[in-house]
C-alpha cells in the first residue's frame, strides 16, 4: 500500500492535520491510531476533575469554532466531544485506521518514500510524507520509585484511570502535586476515608474562575460568528500579555508571584502550611497551576500534605525518608507523562541510515520545531521547542499544522521527490533558540520536565505566541533542499 500522507496519531494534532489537508484538496492520507478511538490526551485523561487550564475559547482551533462550550474552562468529556464533532463534521473518520501501532519509520532515498511498520504482523505502508502527530503527552508510566513492585495495594496512574475502583472509605495516597494532582485531590477528598498528598516541590498556584456560559451567549456566537472570533482574540491577547511575567523573569514576574501568594493567603490561614506551599523558584520556571479548589481540599479533615521525600514503597504503602510508613489502600500516581525531550517515541531511520533517536540522545532539536535535516518529508507536531508557557498549545499547534500542510502541498503539487531542511538553516535556528532560552524563567535554575537531566531545554519556545506563529507563516524554500523525481525531471527537460 502506498499513500501520499501518513499521519501518526488521532488526537488534536492528527485530526487537525487531516482537516487542513482536506482543505487544501489532499485526500490521499491515512491516520494511524494505536487505540480504538480518537482523542489522544483527552481520551486517556479521564480522572475525576480532569479539565483544561486554558480557556475553551482559546483551547480549540480557529478553523473549527465551537459556540457551545458550557464553561470558561471545559472538562475532559466536553473537550473529547469537541474532537469527535470535528471528526464527524469534516468526514475524516473514513481515513482513520484504529489499532495500528506504528513501530518504526524508514526513509528510502531511491524512491523518496517512508516505509511505516506496525505491530501485530500488519503489512508495512509506504508514504511520500509522514506527520508524527502522536504528541509529547502520549506515553504514561509509573515513576521509577524503589519498591514499586513490592506494593500490595492498588496502583492507579492519572492518565490510565481505573473507573471501577471504589474510593469510598479508602486510605488514598497521591504522589505528585502538578496540574493533574490539583484537579484530582479535590475530588478524592469527597469520598475517601483519608487522602495523603506527597509533595516534592510546591508550585505557583493562580485562581481559576470557571464561569458558566449562558445560553444567550451561545446563541449570539452561533448567529454572529464574528463575536466568537473577537472573544477568542481577547483571550489570546490577554494570555499573550502574561508572557512578560512568565516567560522571562521581569518585574511582572513578581506581580504573578504576588497574585499567587495573595491567593494562597486568602485560602490558607495556617502560616506553617502556607510556608510548605510556597515555591522557592521564580514563577514560570515550572508550569503554573490554575485552581481554586486545591488549597481548600488540602485543609479538609481527611486530607494531609506530606513534604518529606519518598524513600521507597513498601508492601503496605509509602515510606518517607524520616522512617515513617504511610499505609494506603491505593496509590494514585499523578506524575505526568514520558515527555520526549531526548530520543524519539518510535525508531526513525533517515538518509544514509541515520538514527534520529541517537541524534536526539542528548536533547531533541528541529527546524522551527517541525522538520529535521536528514529526514525528508517528515514532520512533527508539537515538536522540539514548541511548548508555550503562557498560552494555548492549540495556537502553536494550528500554526504547525498549517505550515506542515503547506509543505506537503508543495511536494504534492510539484511532484517533488522530497523536501528536506538544510542542516545549516537548522543549526542557525537552534543556536538562536538556545541563546534566547538562557534568559527565560525555564532556564533559571529549577528542575522541571522542560529540561533534560543535563539541563538542555528541548521543550519550550522562548518568546510570544505571535512570534512562534509568524515564523510558520510560510515555507521558506531557501532553507530546504528540493529533490525532483526522475520522471518529472525528464518531462521537464523534454518540455
């Protein structure tokens, strides 16, 4: 089987890419999805309280507006329904192949095509262009904690929630205090006998005011789409201004910290608990947490914050370094995902047999986060250094998708064999990115999932969303090598 475009993953990025390909008249594409349904991150994250911490109006595609969001910040069920609606309205469902787990990509220099292999003995597929849209938050795993296999109780990962488990009257331990944990804990304290929250590092917490959207507002958006576009624009520029206090350590960073401390003081009266919940790093160095429910939950009679480091898991629970064993019927690991900061999610072999995982072993890099020299016709969504610290990931992702589909269109319309970014253009781009990252909060000294163990930042984009979007407005062909198919070349010469 040979196709024009293969898309790996049927989450936000994969579905968005498929829709934009159709908009450009390209229909010879297939989406390969390892699961049995679409949704990606929002299919997997169904834990109690799961929601987005970016306003719904901004956490959606501009080319697929939804006038019917129920709240300012939507829950996971509503976001998944939005993805389903895009699939249904666009007609891309017929292009999706479920239960196709991609195991490798290999480039054929002679034909200019990629060979895609799968598990379960499925026949390989050849494609002119490949879009790796599996995303950075696709692979969840339990953390590497000593004794984790010895624990005899129930283990649940936030991204693989066990909906059959009854938390009623159970002793629950929650490991982690990041974006997932601050949504889970307020729900668990409602039913569990006890909840112990194990904190390694406190985060900066800002209030989240989640208002209901009135029916009259929804009707206005449906009848006058311009009003919805204006609302989205207002949210965009509001978040864009936050970059001045989050991306860079400026006087406005102190303002963000002051708002967070005021929020903490207003919700936590105990000075000692406030001290335990106050970070010692600049706001923005780690992901900001948006919640108005977490601090009240920690102060419930059945909830306790544990700040002693975890030494190991035991048969009955968690043992902290001071020697106390905290017994638990179930441990919830709100510890996030295996973010691909180094290496690749699948083996990728390019020109002359080069191995992208080896090249990325000390930190991933790419040209404008979407293409890598030596790997023609291969594109990444949410690739290296495309993470926003202040805005919606979908703003960045939409720019990537439009850029990628423009590049694919050029290859298709001109019958080119391949389009490969030049190594010098890639090197120049990344030198500039890494130089700019040195002045950001992310590289200011705290440990976070943004950085590799060596401190290399392969994750975040050091600038405004407008800057990121503008660099992807058009495909600058002077930064690429174009290879023409022999047949097309002969026809050109003959003409």
